[in-house]
C-alpha cells in the first residue's frame, strides 16, 4: 500500500495538504490516545490511519523523518529524550520533511475527508 502515489509533484501535494485540517492524537502510552483516535475516526468528517500493518496504526512507524519512540528509550524513556521533544523551531521542520511524512501517511487514510 505504501507504493500508492498519493499526489503528483510537490506543488500538488502541498495544495492537497493545505486543503485539509489535521488533528494529531499524541500522548504517553496507556493514556487513552488509542481510544480517542478510534472515536475521532468514526466521525463523518475525520479519517485515521488504518490497515497500516504497524503497531497500533501509529504514524511514527510509517515515516522516516523522526526517530520512533523505540529508538529514544522506549515507552518510558522517550518523553525524556532530547530528540523526543520537537517544536516548530526544529531543524526537521522543512517542506521536504512535510512532504515525506504526508506521502508516507496519506495512503492509509480517506483523503476525501477534510
């Protein structure tokens, strides 16, 4: 499924990204994020990552920009690892990385929803 073309060139992807609103469900393990994700995914206006064949359909396992929690100390240590805390000022916040993440996630949700 990851080989599916999600959009043409970079400009087309950027336009598709800007035509959507994104909600990221993020939290510590066993804090209710999976339940919240399931509830939101049932909305007629929302979509979630599904059938990804990665643990809990978590986007961290699909993309190659950010290190997954398993490489940053696991479920207990990653919140305390310097690389586990990323803000808008991070050097990783580039258009190239935005497009990379979008292309890795988009095949697994209904992009017809806003």
